[in-house]
C-alpha cells in the first residue's frame, strides 16, 4: 500500500522551474543505458550519440528510444529559451517605454525653461547702449556739466616704481640703499 506522502508527489503536482535556470541546470536523466548527467544541451548531445551508435549496430528500437529521450530534453531546452526570449523582449519594451517617458520629460522641462527665460526680463533682448562719452564729436551730448566734470586731470608722468640708483664704478662707492637709510646705518 502506498503512503499518502508518495501520492502527493505525483507528476500533476510538480511545478517545472521556469526560465533561464533550466539552461544551466544539471539534470540526472535515467535512460535505457543508465543515468546521463549534465545540462540539457549535454544530455541531448549524449542521447544523439547513443542513438547513432545504436543505429550503427542495427538496433532500431534503441535508436528510437534514445532519439525520444533527446527530443524530450530538446523540447525542455527550447521552451526555456522561448521564455527567456519573451522576458528579454518584455524588458526591451519596458526600457523603450521608460526612455520615451524620459525624452518627453526632458522636452517638457526644456519647454518650461525656455518659457521661463522668455518671461525673465534679464533674458529679454536689451536695447543698444549709446556712447555718451563725447569723444567723437566734442559737442553737446545732452548731459549737464558738474564741477567734477569741469575739473581737469593733472597731466604728468605715470606713477610707477622709482628707478634703482646707478652704481658709479669710477668713484668706487656703493649704491645707496633704496629703503631710505644711510649707507652707514645699513652696516
């Protein structure tokens, strides 16, 4: 008599692992010649080799049996690959949607920024500035004269550094220090 535990493990209650894990998962396949262990692709290759060997030995039953085992793992592998492809297409579609949303947001932001710049008076085109220095005509420029404008600037040499004293080699004296001290005080 079977226990209730073994009945709960029937094929209908088993769920297949989905997706990419099947492609790299290692299976133990109990075939007619014993166990075959490996990934689905390795098992398919092994059963196809066994089927060729059986065909060379004129064993049509064993050939068909190995081909059926190989076909089972081929279907398992192709289903997993189809699920991976569907997931990849879904992710690409979502990425395209996200990129389109980012592009729309960027365009909206640029439109808002350009509208804000148009409303900002500092960003508006400014009128031309007139040169009122009076350098070209010397005539009436429309400005009122003030005492500051009547005052003339002194004309003279531009201010700069004092030239260093020259050493006269003929008298053998040393040049005077530029800090205002006498030569005796410098010693």
